[in-house]
């Protein structure tokens, strides 16, 4: 079978798999590591580990398709052979919708009908859930006119390795380093900034590393080492998978609200906020061990006492820059009942509406202190709309939850706004999470996103709180849509961990995302206008929260001062570790640690992955 034919077969498999139940059985991670003695003399120069005795000339740009040094088809065949056929040549996910040999009306109809469904994109080796940063070069015409009737690879990686063994990852890392091509990592592709993309890159696809091992009595080293139940999870494990596994043991694990997010990948490596953050802190606070393939190709385990710098950096400092994590071991805690419910309101006038929302802000500190997680959206309009989706109260009864909310509800009632929905009690975390957080839509290319972590100190001064509320409200008045979270992932809640989570999180009581949108057929001038509007509104948010930060996983790809915003005072140590572990910059991702040394040379209306990666 030819390489193109094998790729077409894989595409057909992915198309069918995307329609399967999420409970489908997936083969576990195979633990085999690369044995360099098995490489032939022809393979070794491409696929062996770093030889520190052979200094390398610094690259001006990563090797790109069309360059004289781009790997030959034969070299790609060698990589495919040594990975047991795991190499996939990229076919853009939208290709069946365009004239040519891959056109297929039935596949196209399926792709178009499922475009907003994350399951479609996570089951494809290179598709991104933020297609704006792919360059919009092959989107189905009924989804977006941006492709102008043509389909090209754009900012998708050139190839991907569907990793099922540690050796597959090692071979991919070694191949990229030894040939000088760009290397990226995709788990599910949820990242708001499109970090899994990269024109001309080789991608390590970790989605199917699905092993989950329950450890009833994990024993960390030393007096301070964690002792208790834990789960060792392959990087591809998603929220629904680990929550179900933990629930079967009467336990909970700190993970995200998104159903299909790969919680052991970029989510936890970048910190990871959770419906449990007010009682258990950030996802990264509960990492007790990681396994990782380094830029050298070497495979190590990192813990608080072994390879500590790598452990520290990967516990909050972000993915796609220090190596490829293959598994994460996390703490687990006794399960508990949850009270939760969703509700919405508007009002007769904007003045009344905003008075009701402003009253809500007064309760952010007591609500989060009670361990709750408020996930709410505000939709712009002549009179905006508020939606709580949901108010999530771990380990609180419905009576306790209603009592907690009653003062705010009474203020709403005095304004003529009635909330008639009541909290519902769920017997455990899994059932509450399943009922409260429906699968979210993805695949939009019509918005510019920014975010901010607003600190507790802004709520302790009435003047500053009013200024904070005014700056936030003005974004909605300007037509921006906001997605917001009230919770408090303090150091105490996280168990006083030693990790690289952005220190700004420890003071946060509101994480807010703002989105400036445009029509699908918008021209460059309109996109730029909306992009500039979002940037202007971000500046206003920053002005009322100086020294705070933003969440690197849900943020502006072009964040000004990203080092302070995403990493805070940890950045100096993080970039030092990056230089030590990856002196050749084998790994690069937009806004990741060390990314300021490189940039993508593109020519589109927005900064995206559709171009060659070159040094600044």
C-alpha cells in the first residue's frame, strides 16, 4: 500500500471513530522505550539521541517544506518504519469538502454537521479547535468562506506520529532535532492559541495514550512525600475518563469542566482550573510524578525528589516547550455530594440588569470561601443577558447552597428580577459534573479572545471594586461577550505545593474571558478593527489589576507582556530550565516559556501558525 493510500485509510478510520461512543475501548500505552542499538547505520543519524560531542550550528529558521534540507521521502519512510507505521501525512480535516481526489459528499456532510463538536477535531491527528490560528486555509465552505473555495495545508503540521509507545515519541523528537524541522505536540487541540499547529512541523499526537492505573496507596519519597490514593494516567486521558475511573473507586481527581479536554496534557501542565479549585486548588497542585521525553530524546521520571527542576517546571509552567509528557500521576480524594443548578436573567432596562450583576460581585469572596465555583456568561445586547452555567457547590447541601445565595437573590428580587430555579443535590461529583457541564462548542474562527485573573485585593477596596466592575462592564457595553468564573484556587486550597503555577492564580477570585467577534465573511479591515477593540478592552482590564495575570490556556495569543501575565515571578527560573533542557529550541509554542526567541513569519490578517518559524 502506498503512503498516500495508507493516509487515506487512516482518515477513513478517524472519520468513523469520531461517531463512536466515548466509552469505546482504546489500547493502553505500550511502555517500550527506544533501544538505539536496534537502529541501522542508515537510521542512526536521523533517529539517535543527542550527541553532545557534536556541536550544532544555530539555525536561523526551522527547516521548512521546499528548503534544500527538508527531509526526503525516504527519510520520512524510515521514520514511518521505525514507528511501526505510526507516521501520518496530514490531510486537512476539511479536504473531503473540496474538489479533488479526496472529495466525498458523505464525509463532508458529517464534517459540516459536527464541526462545532470537539470530538470531531480531537479524533483527527492535526485538526485544531481554534482554526483561526491555522490560517483558515481549508474550512468547509458552509462553515466559513475564508478558504475562498480552495484547500491547502496552511498551518497544520506536515506530518503527525500517532504515538502508542514511548519509543514513538523518542523517535519523533530525535528526528525533528536531527533534521532541524519544527516539532509540535497535539493532545486534543483545545488550546485557545492554537499551540498544536505549525506549518511544516512534525506533530507528536498523544491523544491515544489512555492508560489509567489506580494506585490505592501511593508512597511519595521523604517525610513530606504524598501518601494516599492516586491515579497514573496516560497523557491522552480526558476529563470524562478520569472522572469515571475515580468515581468507581469512590474518589475524585481535580480536573477541568470541559468534557473532552485532555486533562493530563496542556490543561494540567499549564495549571488547570477546576470546579473543585476553591477546595482543592489547581490541577497542577496534585501532580506527584510525571514521565517525559526530553528534547534530547531521553525518557525520564520527574518527581519532587527526582529531576525536581523538570517536575517543578511542568507542574504549571506549560506544555509544548520542556518535552513531551507521556503520563502524569495525580492525587485523588474522597468523593462527596454536590449541589448545583443553572439559571439566567435579564431585566427591563440596562440599569436594572447591571445593578443585579453588580450585587453578585459583592459576594465573590464569601461564595469562593464556601468552596463554590460560579461559571457565568454575559451576552451583550440592548439589555444584556446573564447566564449561570452552573453555580457548583461541592460538599454543600441544597439548603446550605440556597442559604448562601439568598442575600443576592433577595437583592435581585428587590430589582424585580426573580430566580425561581432551585439547587439540585447530586450524590457524587461525577453525576453533578455530567449534569452541569454540557460539551462545549469549538471550531469558531470569528473572534479575538483575551482574559484576566482579577485579584482578591480588588474586592477589598470599594473604590477599586467599582473601577473593576466598570472596566469589565464596559467590555460588554462595547459588544464583547464574556465567559467568567468566580473561585479561589489559593495556596492553602492546593495544599501549599512547590510548583510553577502562575502566582497570580493564588490571589484570583474572578477569571474572565472576553471575546470580540466578527462575521464569517468579514474583510481584513473588520477583523483588525475587532482585534484592536479586544486589545483596547484588555488594556482597561490590566489597568485595574496591575501585577495580576492571565491564564495561558485561555488567553490572547498576542498578549502584551505574556511573560508576566502567564508566568509571573516564576518566569526567570522557568526560562533557565528551558535553556538547560532544550538549548537547541527543539520545542517552540506561541507564548510558551522561551518563545520570545522565535516567531512565525506569516502573511495573514492575524498572527497564526501558517508560516516558517524563524529566530527573532
